[in-house]
C-alpha cells in the first residue's frame, strides 16, 4: 500500500474534477457512503469495493435529515483521525467530506420519499429516516456517479430501499450489498455500539440470537402448521427484555423486496425473506437482521 | 433540413446508446421534455434548444403521476402524427417515447417531493401535481443526462421547481426557461386550449389581461401606499367571472424563487416577482403568468 495516496475533496466540483479523468480512462469507480466512525464493517465494504473497482471513493457525511429531533445527531460518534488511517491503510483513492451546504444548498426543499417500504419497521419507529437516507444517497450517487456503490446488509431495509430508488430513478449505478460483520459473540458491528456499557455489551448479542431462534422456528415449521409465529415472537421479545433490553421496537419476518409481512415460509412462495429486529439497550438502539 | 433524420427510441437503454456517442464526441445535448400535443410553444422550445446544442432530443410521455384521479389524463390531447412532422421539420435528432413501465418500473414507489414551493398555487389546487412533475423530470434528466433541458415559462412554477430540484440534487444539467408564446390576442398557447368552445376562446385572453392589470397597478403604486392589492385582485377575479370564466383558482403575486406571497413592490426588496393566475373556463383549466 506504499503507493496509495488519499486525496480529500470537499465540494461537488472538486469531486467531479477528481473522478472525471478516472472515468474517462475507463476505470471503474466504487463509492462507499459512510457517516464516519469507521469500524471493521466499513473495512469489509471498502475491501469489497477494492475487489470490484480500481478506484475507490469513500464519502463521509453525517446526514442531518435522517436524524429526528430527539435522536443522536449531535452526539453521533466521530473519529476522523482513525477514519483517515483506515482509508489510507486500505488504499482508498478519494475521501469526499462535503460541507452541509454542499449537500443541502441554501433554500433546499427537495426530498425523496419511499412510501410503503419506507414507512414500516425502521421507518415506523424513526419517522422521516428513510426520506433522509434516500435523499442524501441520491445526491451522493448523482454527485459521484460511481459505477458501483456499496452498502452493508446490517442496514438491510436501507439497502433494499436504495436498490428500489436506483431502479425507479434509472440511476446508472450497481448497488452491492455486503454481509454484516459481527463480533465473535454475534453482535453486529455498529458505530453506535460505543454507547454500550460493559454490562449492556454482554447482553447485546441476545438480539442476534433472537433472530436466529425465529429463523430456526420458521424452518422447522416449514410444511407443517407454522401458525405459532406470533407467539414465538412474543417469547423472543420477552427474552430480550429479560436479558436487559429496555424496549423492543420490532422483531419481524418480511418479504426481502417489498417488506410485506410474512407469516410462514409458504406465504413467501419461494421469494427471499428476511428477519429483522430493533431494540433499545441503554443509550444504544441496536438493529440487526438475517436472511430467512 | 433535408439531411435531418428523426430517430425514435422507447427504452432507457436505447436512449443512452443513442446519446452516448454524441456525448463522447463532445457534442452538447439538449432535452425538451413534452407530453406531446405539440404547438408553437413547443416549437419555440425546440428552436431555442437547437440554438444551444447541436443535438436535440425531445421526450414525449404523458405522465400519469401528475394527474389527479378526476383530471384529464385519459382525455389529454394526442396528435402523434403531427407531433412527428413538427420534430422532423425542426431537425430534432431523437424522439424518446418511453412506455409506462420504462418510467415507472413494476413495484415503483420512489417520489420526489418539493415541500413549500410545491404545495402552493398549482400545488394547492392540484394536490400531488408537483410530486408527479418532479419525479418524472428527475427520471428523464437522469436517463438522458442532457447538458441543457428546456421548459416553458408558461408553467412558471414548474420551471422554478425544476430549477430548485436540479440544484438540490446536484443534477449536472443547465435549465433553460423559454418565454411563453401567445396568440395575437394574448392567450398563452396550451395543449388544453383545444377544449375551448368558440365563445370560451373569445373570453380566454381576459386571464392575461387580468395579470397585466395587476402588474400595472403594482408598478403605479410603487413607492406610494400600494395597500390596495387585495381589493384590486378581487376586482380582477370578478372581472374574469363576468367575462365567462367558471371559477378562479388564484390570481397572486409571488417571489419568483420561493413563491412566498408579495404584497407590494417594496416587500420584494429588488428580488424578481411574478404574477400568476389559474382559472377554469368551460372544460379547460387555463394558467398564465407574467414577470412583475
């Protein structure tokens, strides 16, 4: 990596000036959008990007429109120096760190909404969240016009909403989902895990275990009755509360594309399903999901 | 124009395949989005496009998402054969006529909203209209990625909303507004004018005259009291009803950029203002506007 050199740009104009020659030379460009506070999950995104394209651009922008007024925008973890070290170590070519007015020009009103699939699960518990996500990601994709953009499966509903938006708007970019990176005890990596106390950290993997229990239950019930899913979910919610979680926003089985509710394997009729969960543990709101 | 040859494409893929070589060769591309039923106003757009770019693409798509359930989507005027004759005569290079599923893929949910400037005037009287407009125009701009796109000032609020959207989303396109083309008696050209009976057609220019009366009133009042605008507008509304209009949706003076209400010249503080009106005349809903 000794030849790697990390350029940093702050404006759309400079971003395009940097990417233009690479594109003109026929080099594929991969974009990894982040909010900083980088961890091994981001490293997996960047390595996958490196494998897919000779030029990797990482964006770092803590997007205010995806935070509700009571959420942790002001306290969102920042680790700019360590972030840069990781980007240099991974041979990232370009870091795009736009100012607020570069992403939301004065007088900005435009919002991208995803009715239906953006209103359930995370969208139900964080109203406006996916409008903020879809809006900022569309801007980043239009600004950088990469060949491929990578997002973690950890935020699975976000990933699928971005896939849908890209299809609907004819954005000329491939969306690549990268599997969730986990601690050895199963906890999904998240920038917000730093909010956990030692005790909470010990309890945190129960969310992942609950998702796996639901998956096993559904698989065992496949072809049989399978009607006990609601009771099963209630038991898992109770288990999380017993394990120390403050509250459970949802544990739910959904169609992977539309996020319609799934009651059993048969109702999926062969389409991919996903089990998703979100729960509060002390100051951290944890989310996780696994394929059915 | 004997060398002109009008190509017709129906898919995003074919559109991009056609435009790509022109762009690679450094030729500027102008896009003129239309809903067909072309008239002299469209011809003015195309001629302005021709003057700005060596390659002109016209799109023809009657966009269902900008029509409310009770509106005239099914009855919207169509004149495909005459439309093509005009495009050939004007030396247009490419006609893009996408199918519905090309613009709104199966399962489509993505919508672009413009809160505030999209909710007043036309947006108030046609709920959802500007969401439909912003959504379809963003798709066309992303699909064709022209250097310049042209829109008529006749739909002034639409023009300004598109300018705002392009700025907010960092779309790399120049938006060019083209002055309204009028009949000799002042009626703004519109595809919907064909709905007018002879009697209604004779009454129709009263809308333009009302806008000019309000402008003259405001200019005369500049620096003086000027407080009589509301009464003046009421008189003009009454005048339109007397002239045979069925109802008046609005006659209003606005800031040209934000569409905030303007009460007198001083409140604009030098910013451009616009006088806009919309009124029903028989089966036709007429809109018009002039600069202040």
